[in-house]
C-alpha cells in the first residue's frame, strides 16, 4: 500500500518556506493530493486527505469558522494559505478557527507558487509508489525463494501471510484446508462457500479467475490453482482493501503455487513411470536388472518378503492411492508390490477404489507367482467375495473358487450342451450328477435317484454317447463334475 507523505514531511523537508501556524499535533496526517481552490466551499470537489491551498480571495471574517468546519468534516489533511496577494497575513479569525478545530494551517509565502507545492507532493507520491513497486519485486523474490524450499507450497503460504500482514490458506480440490498461516483468519470459513463459483466458471468452459469478497472487517481474495484443471485453491485475507500492488503480489503467489503443484505432480508421475518400468522387470523375472536400475537412481527394493496386490476398477485413482509404492496399470487392473508388512495397510487404501486381490508373501524372483495369486484373489473379489480377497483364504473355498467365472461358465455350457438339447435332459443331468457323486457305484447312485440300476446304466450309456466321453476315465469325470458345479445345474 502506497504510504502518502505526511504534512510534516512536506513542511520540513522541502525548501518551500512553509510555516505551520496551527494544528501542530495533526502534522502526521498523510497528504494524498494538493487541491487549489478559491471557492467558499470547495468540499464537493474533494475526496479527503488533500492539502487545500487558497489565497482567501472570497474569505471574510464571518466565513472563516464555517469554512474551516467544512474542511474538517471533509477530512482534508491541512490548509495552506498564500499571503501577499489577497491578504498580507493570515486573518486572525481563520487562524483561531483552525487552532480550535485542530486543522493544520500552513502559511505559504508570496514567492512560493502553489504549483511548486503540487509538484513537490506529486514527486513524493511518485517516490513512494516506486518504493512500493520495488518492495513488491523484493516480495516476489522472497516468495520465489520460498517456493524452491522442500516444503514448497506451504512455505509460499507462510511467506505470503507474513509479507501482507494478513492470513493465507492453501486448500485442496474439495476445499479442505491443507495449510494455513497468519492470525485472525475469520474469513476462512466463508471461503468454502465461494469455491462453488470458481468451479462453476470452470464447468462452463471459461477460464476460472480469482474472486474477491468481503466479510465484516475483512477483505478476501480467492484464486484457483492448476494449469489445465483446478488442483486446489488458495485464499488471502486482510483487514483492509487490497492495493493494486498487493493484488500483483497475490497473483505472483498464485503462479508460484501452481508451478509448485504442477512440478510436484510431474515429479511424482516421473517417479511412478520409473517404478512401473522396474516392476515390469520384476514381474518378468529380471530381478537383478531391476535392482541395477534402482541402484542407479538411488532407490532400492526393501528387504523381506514382498506381496503383490491387484486392484480392479478406478485405475487412475488406484495409482494415486498407491503413492510411492511400486505400481503399474496393466490391463484392466493396477498391480502394486509392497513389503509384506505394508500389505494390509495398502489393501485398505486401495479398496476405496474397487475390489482388491492380495497374493501370498513371495521373494523378488517369485513375483510372477505372486501376481497370479493376486489375480485369482481379485477374480474372487469381483465375483462378490468381498472388497479385499486374499489368496490364502481361497484354499478354504474349494478348487472352484480359483476358476475364472466367465471361462468356467462357457466351458460348462459347451460341454453339457448335448445333454440340454436331448429330450429328457433333466433325467440325464440328475443321473450324471448322482453317478459322479457316488464315484461310479451303480447301486449307491441308483438308490440315491430312486431308480433301478439297469435304468441308471442305460442313462449313463446315453450320456457317454451324447458327450463322447468315457465315464470310466478319471479325467473325464473331473471335467464333468466341474461343469455341473459351475454351470448351476441342480439335481
């Protein structure tokens, strides 16, 4: 904010020959401009903060007190009276009125033209503006250095709040506070309600710009962060209106925060690509090559057994959730490799974005086996086994739990099709199930069905003919048992 020169500065520092005759206690008022007027009432043309200059052409003794009263009400910084033209000296009535009202009254000698005072004040204002711009550049330099620190965005927020003497807050895409600095952040709660306006502009296809609003005793500026899409927001609050230069500082901070966020994301994306490449080497059985790549990058595989997790659905979200772990999007799922000690924690995070399959602990050279286990567990989770399925738990669910549901159903439909298409298919299917369940014992199977064993023998010969299978072959019996169970046929 430009600091206007005070009346004391103008009187004491400039070689203008000015003499203060009244209002010494108010000489520290800022002078924002110089106004020359010979009107009896110049206040309609004043904004407040001016040094009013006059020769008192239309001023008489009776009008001195009302004249001073009007100037004080308008908030002028002081009154300069030029002597030697209309008046040889400042009228006593005017001097008394100014002293009584506490209005600084300055005598301007005949040889000092009013324009010289105006130019002097203008020069002082220009100097102050230059100093403010210089301070703004210095502030931007300090903000830039803060952005280069390890904590990046947080350091920028801290520095911004300190430089402006207010508060600053960094928010994520949802509007949650990530970091705040400064005191008296009464407007932070009001920021959340304004974020929808910025999001709305983005959805409408416009470029989301900053917005400003006021709360009681506070002025707030909110800006979105992100180059191509909104990745967060930041807000700044002051107990007074922002100056143009302060707006420039805020805009510079927004650019630095956006660069920091985008650079951070690009750095994370680059690390993720490297780890994905390493993971592909590990899954291909190239453990030594993977270790060599990691060694050159100053990274390494953690000691101890590893666990492979397969996360289905929400691939981008799952990759984000995996964080700095070894993760790669492969096919219709995301593959993540973590130390066994972090497997449960990671599975808990990934399940928020879809079903998860967890393999058993393996060594680096056995990750392909671990991936096969994780995929089988994921298939079971997708069939409704739960948000997280562990390969170790599948053993208790039988062999069928390890089969792909779609492939098994297709296999069953193709194998049993001749029986479904044959006349009394229910008799043949029921007889086949009973026969297999009784391990080919005719009497036990016939009794289970409630038919004569010769009837069962006839049906089994028909089944063998239709299917082209030898029912005495254990392999053929196993295939038929699986087809009956995954195909949903009931006895």
